[in-house]
C-alpha cells in the first residue's frame, strides 16, 4: 500500500506533466495558426498554376509527343514514394498514419513485382519505415531547424526528384502527405506527382476569353516550364499542408493528454483523501481502544 | 481617369501586390512587352529583370526572378518565384542577392540554368551600380 507521501509525490508529478502538455497544446495552437495562414497565402499561386496548366495541357491534342513529365515514361515499373512526415513526435497518429498509407502502397506495389524506391522528408517517416522497408529508402531529407518553410525548401526537394527522373531512376512518383481538413481531422493522402495529374478543366468557366491564347516563347516551352514548376508547387503545397496538419494533430493529442492528466489527478486526489481519512480513523480507533483498555 | 487592369504579383508563399494598374512593362523571355488594358491574352515566361508598374499615379519597380505572366484583357497575373520591390532594397541587400546569384552561376549544371543565372547576375550588377 502506497504511503500518503508517495501519493502526494505522484499527484505532484502528474500535475507537472499536465502543465507541460498544456503548454505544448498552446504552442501548437499558435503554430497552427501561423501554418494555416501560410497555407492560405500560398493558395492563390497554386490555383493560378493549376488553372494555367490545365488550360495549356487541355490544348495539347497529341498525347503521345508531350513531355514525359506529363505523359510518363510509358512504363510503371519503378515507383518513387516521397513520404513527408514531421520532424518530431508527440502528435498523435500523425506520423504513423502517413507512414502506414505509404507502407501499404509500397507492399502492394512490391507484391505486384514492381520496384519501390522511397524518399523520406522528415525524420519521423524514415524512423517509421526503416524496419520494413529500410533497403528501399534511397534518399532521406531532414528539415529540422527550419522555422518557416519557404518555397526554396520545396524547390530543393523538387530539384532532387527531377534530377532522379531525368536520370531515369523511376517512372512514377507519388507524394504522401497529410491533408489538412480541420484541426481534428487530417487525412493521409497520396498524390501522383509524375506523370502530372492535370486538374480537369472547369467546363462551366467562360471559354471565350481563354479560347484565343498566345504563348511566348512557344506553347511547348511554356508547358515544359510549367510542368517543372508544378512539381515544386505541389511539393510546397504538401509541405505546408503537412505543417498545418502536424500542428493540428499535436494540438488535439496534447488536448487529450491534458484532459487525461486532469482525470488522473481527480482520481488520485480522491484516493489520497480516502487514504488520509482511513489513517485518521485508524489512529482514533487506536487511541480510543487504548483509553478503554485502561 | 485612365482605364485600368488588375495587376497581381503572386509568389509561391503569398500575394505580394494586388493593384489596379494603368500600365506594366513585363520582362518576357523573348523581350520586354508593355501591358495596357485590353491586351490580347498571352501566357509568357519571364527572364530575370525589372517589372515596371504604373498604378494610380505612382510607379513601382519590382525585380522578378523567373516565373511567368498570364495576360488577359482585364488582368495581368505574374507568378514569380522570387520578387522584391526595388524601393525597399538597400545596396547591401542587392549585393547579397548578387552574391547568391553568382554562386548559382558557378554551380549551374546546364546551358539553360547558366543562361538564366547569367542574366540574373548582369541585371543585378546593373541595378547595384545604379544604386551606388
């Protein structure tokens, strides 16, 4: 049976834990707001990019002669999975959810006899996948120490991917990240990066203005430029969504932890009080029975 | 009042500028072109250079580092990888930009990257010599 002192220490330690989780929750909430703002601010660029790209790609009628970034290499033997996760843990199922989705896909592809290569962005994803798929990891990128994600970070990753593609190291690239739906809901998502999935042209949009369009220097060059740029834009989008999701996941995980610590403190306090009363009663009985014996 | 069009300068990180402009001179890859309201629709890639925007009597000079411009009669959207307002730039900031650009030129792998970096370096040199 624990002594009163042990119980007091126990309660004090849970209270200290609750303070830490509470602080982490508030930090995550502040970071989440910033991450959301960053994601919001990046949206206009991505939207214009999508619109222009679908406009240009929709006009390319000859589907066989286009850039390999758009139509692929004609094979799908070697797959590159780019798995984006957080640098740090303590954010609920965030990292393991992404890793699980990537692992399932990797196993399925391996089962079909395809070659799978994995590029991890963020330390946690590499840690998570190392056991089962360690030999498939070809590249590990860590973004630790970066306070504010910039487009240059995304460009660095995209350039690596493009260099690998040009060297013929893979046929299909898929991006794994967590889509930010809301603070309590983040959805692990797989997005095909190469060959590019062109968003469908919105048929309800007014066609008249866009119908006659000139391109400088030429349609092919503009499309080529857009396609390479699109890779970094998508990577950037993934990074930002991931950053917001991570903070959201951490916030709700820490909220849960704080609540659990509170419950635990209540239970322990009740137990402590019972024990204290029992001790007092016991002492009283001892005194009374001692007095009666005289 | 002169006719205007909507000018937007967007970087991947955020919208940098959104104004009603009367005129804009855009450094296109095939040469500079002036955009006035009612311009024919064009999609053009950009080379590093200065973008001149005249809006509501004031002139803005913006430096853009590659990207593309989407033009239609009532709107000009410039999607730039990197852009900054020249009025906000100090000579030391220009020098720092020039230094990174020169490093890029040395590290450029193919002709195209070298050409872009080269244009960037010469543009920045021109600007910093003028600012000095």
